[in-house]
C-alpha cells in the first residue's frame, strides 16, 4: 500500500480505488496513461485520495505510483482477475487488475469505494458457452461500493442483471430508474431502486455494514446524455463488432478488449470519448460518495 493511502485511511479521509485494467486494456496508448493521471487528479482536486490498484513484479499494489502507472500502461501486461493473483505472484509478473481483483484488493486494504467504467457480466450466448465474468461472483462476497456506468453494452445486460439479483448484489441507479449501458445512458432495462445523491449511498453503505451483508453495492451511474454515443449508431457498431469477433474466433478474456477496440476504430474514436466521459463522471460521483461516507 502506498504510504499516502495508508495515512489517508488512518485519518479517516476519503479514498477511492481505481481499476488498472481500465487503462491498461480498455484504452489505446498513449491516451490510456493520460486518462489514468487525469482520473487521479480529479480525485485529488476533490479532496479525495486516489488508490489505483495493480500488480507490479507479482506484488499487489493499492496506490500505484506515477512510474508504476506508466509501467502498466506501456507494453501489454497480464489481465488479472482474483484467481490470477497468486499465479502472478509466483511468476513475479506485472498485471492490471479487473473489477473482481480490484474490488478484492481494495477491500483487503480497507478502501470501501471504487470507480470504474463498466462491469463485466454475462456474455451473449452464455447458455452455450458458460462465459460469465468473474466480476459477478466476486461482487457477491466483497463488501465494496462500485460506481460504474452499468455493464458493458457488449454483454447480455438482462442476463447480467438476473445474475446480480441471484448473487445478492445490491444494484441502484444513481439519479435514474434506468440501468445504463456503458456507452449509452439507457441499456433498455429498468432498475428497482434509485439513490438520489451521495448521502443516500453513504446511508446504504452504513446499513449494509451494520447488517453484516458482505456483498457489493453497485451504483449505476449513466454517462451524461450529451456525451453518450447515439443509441441507434451504438447498436449498429455493436452488431458489427460482434460479427467480427465471431468471425475471428475471439473468446474468453480477449472478447472485451477486442470489441471495445473494434467499436473505437469503427466509430472514429467516438466510442472512446464516450468511454472516457463515463469513467470521468463515475470518478466524480465516487468522490462525492467517499466524502459523504467519510463524515459518518
């Protein structure tokens, strides 16, 4: 753990974790490192300590240094879910942590809130392939609050929501009754609960802890409508990307970065800007929640 993160936690100051796979595998170089720095700067400007999570030389780190962010954002590094952490340690590998691994490590370190882009979930055709992100079961037993723009729209959103319900993960829209779809503000699915501000989220977090509930709270925060992809265009881009992935036999952990890259190329960078806008917005909301929960 970075010394400044330890100090902030000891002082009861607000801290927000950030996921390294977001910039290591979700954004093109060199923009990815620029965005990683920008997100940390947004938190610091709001009086919140950033704690970017990753693995350096096999060692999990909560609070990556600027040089470590540069390292993980350079040449391709391993994409590490929770199951991969001991294996990366054995090999002394560098790696970027997924939502699952970030949630686990942040929780172990005492960081209760983290911000990301979109969650992983149930992949299309999962009834045949059983392809489901490890993010979902990880959130079932990790008591963190995740601020996200819903789940990535490349997934089976309806099936993902069903799985989250089955796993006992609390899901609430942030000032919306619609579940966001990462690049778009509305995935087409409703949410049962809406939280209207950081104080309500902080209350939900406190009550969850008092009740001994060990699952996550997902705060689904839509990308601002003025910065989303046009929904009809998004649907066409997604259909083309799915066809391309199927044609090339892409599967497993490679699917998400392939689809995101394909959509970015096909949209002339518009999907990248919607992605960055969603993440930036999530970081600002996470910062407000962290400040509200730190006062309780």
